[in-house]
C-alpha cells in the first residue's frame, strides 16, 4: 500500500527504513523520500514510526491519509 504518492513510497518501504534503524519521521523521510513532496503523508509516516497501522483504521486513526476511506 502506498503511503506517499508523491515519492511512490510504500508502507513496506517505510517499515524497511524502520527495520534498518530509522527511529524518527525525519530519518524515514531522509532515507525513503516519503514526505518530501507535498507533505500530506507525514502524519501517516509518523503513525507508522510510532508503531501504528494504516491497515486497521478501526483501531488506529488514519491521520494525514488523503485517500478516500472504503465503506
Ligand atoms: S504524499 Fe508524501 S509527500 Fe506528498
């Protein structure tokens, strides 16, 4: 699932950055490019950095996501 449309960064790409040692949203942005375009995905990147999930919107807020919610 794409998190950052501007830079075509997926959730897996962000998790790879976290697995490789990134611990902050800024570090993930530097390494992946996520959030370096319009910035609209930064809250979602932050959610992932904090250990949240964008796949379970009922249990985790979809902060910053500009994609429409599915019914
Ligand atoms: S959607 Fe990530 S920078 Fe625009």
